[in-house]
């Protein structure tokens, strides 16, 4: 075992429970955070209020300008974090002699380390059709998506694409994701095999479709459910892999399939469910035609037993007040996909309003989304809110793509911040990763200004290194 000490600026987000745990830890008195006021005084430049993904849970930013993150590379977990001088004394100085393990120090003092980014809605088979021109949702599915996904019955295609996709996630600082595969079990097998090789914490499942899609992608109702059950039995919670039951959306599933999906979901304690909701007006109208006796789109899912705390519905742009209330009452989560919504002309999502009812995560939705970068995605999310006269401060956005998305997926006991014993998934960010960004940072007068510039101008070029469970899985090569 080697203890790795990453010296850098540290930024992450803490709940009040995290703060209490830190206050009761064995850190020196100068590092203890006895209350929120001391956190604001010591680690952030101004009082910051965040709209939490979890109702009633207060969340605060913690920034340590001269920090150190201590990682065990065997367990893949965080041992500690804090002021650099204190961590160095505790683990590698005279006070650290009790630690018999070898110590490796990584000097990243010019950079900022954050928890790994988490993407809560993305289609790995669509990576090769990203930025396909000129359609809105339903035509886009028929003219591009279904054609591309048909190739994933070939295991080689699936493995090659999964490997490329996962490496691209790492290059963008994304360490976990809730992912759509295709209706082919081979596509899921390939994805989990490649993810297990990298030891990334990922969630996916076979897409359930039995109507209104090409025959070569539709799977008979019972067979699709059996495929999902087989995948659950083989992969769910094996290592860092999780399964999501994945009906594409109400249009491509018969009532029987949705009913059987709900029965399977209710029989599983820790399996996820993912699908789409109210993304496009034509989509909503088609659902009404298919399900005329239901009160609306969300009611279809509710009636079939698909809603719950482990359910993530992508988009949710067009919802009635009664539907927001159902989301709140069932704990169902929404994934906001700004680049996709803009690219397909779907509409503008009200982030703050939806957060006032239920948990909202932020996601890329590639390939309708046009970038795997969660920073680029935040930049577009900011603009979507601006168009509605809402705001999205940098701390809110960065919280959401780290701890907030982990909370939405009920993974915040494992990932999302630097609390000791959490898994060491993190990203090293070069705040001057481009010449323009470097110049902008020189003129920034506060931490918030720097973080906002990073959110608006950052992309894969600022990602210097991505670490998965304590092991470096991506390092940016020097420009030639």
C-alpha cells in the first residue's frame, strides 16, 4: 500500500452532517469547523446559499487554498484531507512516522482538485452520432439514433464503443454516470466489462422497447424483462457496477411492457430505473394518443409503478403543478440536460422551480447533447436559466455535478466529496487550461469569479488528471 498525498487547492461541498463529522474528528483546533460561520470565514470568500438536491439538507462549499488530499491506493479510499502543512506533518513528517506505508507526494499546488464529475443521463451508443444535424426529437430518433443503435448487436462494436466512450468520460473529468445502452444485452455486457476493467462506478441496463421502433431494436416484452433480470443477476452491485431498468420512454413500450417493468422494479431493493419524460411537445402529444385514459405523461409511469426514489427521468421540461407534486411525493428525480434541450429545440427547463419540488441532477445527454464535458454542460445550463430570468451561480452548478448528482443517485455515501473513507474519485483541474482562461483568471478578483469563469469557459482542456478509486486513469498529455 502507498499513501498518496495530493497537494493542491481543494474544492468540494459538505452537508451539515459532514460538517459535524469534521468538527468531531481528530484534526487540530485550527482546522476544526465548529459551525457554518467558521466555514464561511475560513474557506469561502462570501456567504453562499445552495439549493440542495435533497430537501431539508443544507449544503456548503469548502475551499482550501493550500490543501492536501490523502489517498490509500489499495482500498481506493480517501484517508483524510485538510491544510497541506497539517496533512504533511500527520502522514509524512515526524508525526507521521507511525504510518509504515510508503508515501508518494504529488505537487499539484497550481491546480484545483474537485470530486469527480457525475453524469446522470447519457447514451454511450450515440457517441458516434453526436451533433447529427437538423431534427427535433422524434425525427432525430428515427433518422439517426435507431440506425446507429442497430449495430450494437455486434459485441466488437459494443466493446470498441464502450472503451472509447469511457475513456472520453475520463478525459472530461467524469468518473461516474447513469448510462443508456441499447436493447441488445451485448451492449450492456460490453459496457460493464470495460467499466469493471477501469473500476469506474457506473450504472446502465438494456433498453426496453417493444413498439414504435425498428423491428431489429424491438425485443418481445417477456424477453426484454428476462434480459434485464439476467443482467441484474450478473452485474448489479458487483464491484462498482449497478443496473438500471431502462424503458426508453412511454412511446416505445406497450402497456404490458411498462407493467412488467414496474413489477420487476418493485421486486428489486437497490436497482435503479431510468427513462425519459416530457422532453418535447410532439412527444407528449403522441403519449396522449397512446395512453388516452391517463391524466398525462407522468401518470402513465405512476400507474405502471415506475416512480420512486431510485428513478431518474430525463428532461421533465413540460410539467403541470400536479405532476411536480407527484415527483415530490414519490421522490422521483429529474435529470436536466441543457445542451440536448437546446440542440433539439426541445425547450427551457426551470431548474430552481423543479428543485423546489424534487431532486434535480445535471446531465450531458450525449448524443443529442453536444459535449461530454460537465463544465460545458453547466455553461449551457447557465444560459438556459438566464433566458428565464433565473440564475445559476458557480457554486450551485459545481455542487450539482459532484455531491448533488451523487445525492440524486443515492451514492453520496460513496462518492461526491472528500469525506474520509469515501472512494477516491477525483479530478485535477488546471484553472489556466487554455490561454484565454489563464488570462481571465489573472483578472479575477475572488474565488467565485474564478469558479464562474471555469464553469463558463472550461471543458476537457482543463482536465489535467482523473483518478478512479485512488488510481490515475487519465493524464493529459503535453501539447505537441
